[in-house]
C-alpha cells in the first residue's frame, strides 16, 4: 500500500506530526518471548511500564491499549454494567460507546448535551442535565461522557463526579482527546484529578504515540479493575504490537520532559490570534473566553465559505493539512511536536485567505448540530436492534419515519447522527443530505444513498 506524501504542515492526528527518532519498527516487532512480558498477563517490563504510567497520571491502575480508546471505552462499559442494566450516556459520545451498549445488551438512557451557538456544536453534558437524569433513572449504574469534546470544550467533571459518587455510581470519561491535560498548565483539569473512576485516553491524538495506542486508567473503590482487565483481554488482539506499546511510554516520557512548555506556547498563540483577529474576518478562530478549553484544538468558523473549500486551499496553496472540515468549519489539531514555526505558518495562511474574501453575513452555524441533538429520538433499545436480523436497505429519501437499524456517522468526529433504534425524521434526512453535499464522509450510508432500517417498524 503506497500512501501519497502529505503536506508538511500537519495539523491532524497523531500528535507526533511525523517527527521523532523512534527506533526501527521491525527490530521492535516481536512476540511474547522471554523478557518481553505479556500484555494480557503483565508481570515484568510491561507491568513496570503500566505502574510507571499510573504514577505519572496519578491513577490507582493503568493499562496500555493496542486497540485504541475504542477498546478501553468498551471494556469499561462492559465491566460496569451487566446485560439489561441501565447506563446514562451523553448523546455526543463516540460510536465505540454505542457499540459497547449493543454488545452488552445495556439499556442506554441518553442525556442531551448543551449547545454552544457560537461554537456551533454540542459543548458537553451539563451538571443540571446529569442531576435530572439521575432523578429520572435512579437505577442507572453510572454515566459515560466525553470530555474534552472533539472541539475542545469540557464538562464540569469534578462536580459531576461528586454527585455521582454520592449515589455510589460510576463515572466513565472518554478523555481520548485530553491526555495532555496532565502536563499542561492553564488547560482543563484532567478527568482523573476531577475524580472520574475510569478514564480512557488516546495518547496518539495529541501526545504522539503511534496511531491505535492508548491508555485506560482506574481509581477508587467503586470499580472492579480485574473485571476491566478481563474484558480488555477478551476484546484486544492476542498478539499486541510491541511498537505500539513502546510508543505509549515514549510519548509519555516526552510529555513529562517538554509538555508544559509546548502546550503553554500553543495556548499563547491561540489566545494571541483570537485577540488580534478582525471582527469582520470571514474565517475566525473560536474564542472560549474565560471558559476552560483545550487550546490544542484550533476551530475556525468559515462564514459563508464552505469549510471543505478552505481546507483544500490550505492543503493546495499552503501545504497545510487540517484534521476536519465541513460546510462552515475547519478544525486543526496541535500536538506535542507542534512548533511555533508550524503555528506561524498556519496563522499567516489564514490571514492570507481572509484577505482574499469579502466580509459578509455569516450563516447560522448552530442549525445543523442543534437539529441533530433535538431530533435524535429513540424508539427501540439499541442492543435489540443491533442483534436483530429483520433489517432491509432502502433509500435515504424513503426512510422517513422508519427506525434506523445501523449507525449513520459523519466522520470525523465519529459522533452518530442516527443509532440503531432511533427514528429517522425528515429533519435528519435533510441534515444528512446537507453534510454529504458539503463533502463530509457519512459512514453507514452507501454510495447509492441507501441505509439499513428495521423491516417491520414504520
């Protein structure tokens, strides 16, 4: 497989940005020979590294993951809930969370996230929403939420953890995009420090271990760590990659050495750009103000210009590759190996493109995501639909008022518009079509614009 060389300005995952002196992969690609230990029964060097990671991240226990944050989230959920039990779930969670719910026949009780009209996306689950859900579903085993979001916003984790623990319920945090918080001053508090019981981090996203590597952390008396480990052994490869495992330790070591300096620089550049951007700039960087925020995420609104077109200009004219674009935003991600020169290149490119554009009225960017949050209505239990064989494939246009039998997911970021068991509304059909026309990849919708629905649910 030949991969086309990409632009030199890498503002996407992983956080190493193609830099570093990683040892020869083939020399390190071994199996569980003497002295190499075993990830699923760690007693020697892997055990030592995982204890070292627990010390650095200040958890009770930590485990290296070779199937990404996906396997960490799924193992955490399956370890916490028995089949048939309830779990509170933020609707803006990653697809891996919904997969675990289906695999475990766990009854999801969904919580709608708050919506930031300036940002244009769901900004997180509020404390008030958690309190309301706990009253409505007192038998729920706990809560799984994402913080930070793909776009850098965070939840009130310390307060949420406190009210959950008062009711002896578990907080699982998808902190896939927040492994840097343990090393960055002026960024949000880490989920572990906030009191979460199980925390999953993709060390590759920002810190820069190899793609597909991650960590799961556990702390406190509410969780059964051995049960978590059991599901990790069931769901992960029985032949874990040693280069992946080694890269987690390498990335964490580099973060200890220089993380504070690098992430302070990124925050300063982000704040300086926000402070100095013209009020009428068509392409404008999201300014969180005084709210806690992950400054490694540079989210630009593109006004009346299609964000996918802006991404293409950055790539073709300035050799800068974004993480994501849609019809009115672009997202660029910094990482541990991002330099001041990289950010100077980016900010010059944005200013140059802005000079070519006439200031104009900016569209209502909030509309598309607000529709998603308000329209997702669950008609059938997710797990029951996932396991059902009574499914047919029909056109998107003919699917109105049918029950979805598969996920429909704009990718990235991997947050579903439809989940198995949810009602397909006219509003969501329009939204899916709008995203497709803007060039957004839509997982679950085939090339003929057909999708799976339950055969006998109308």
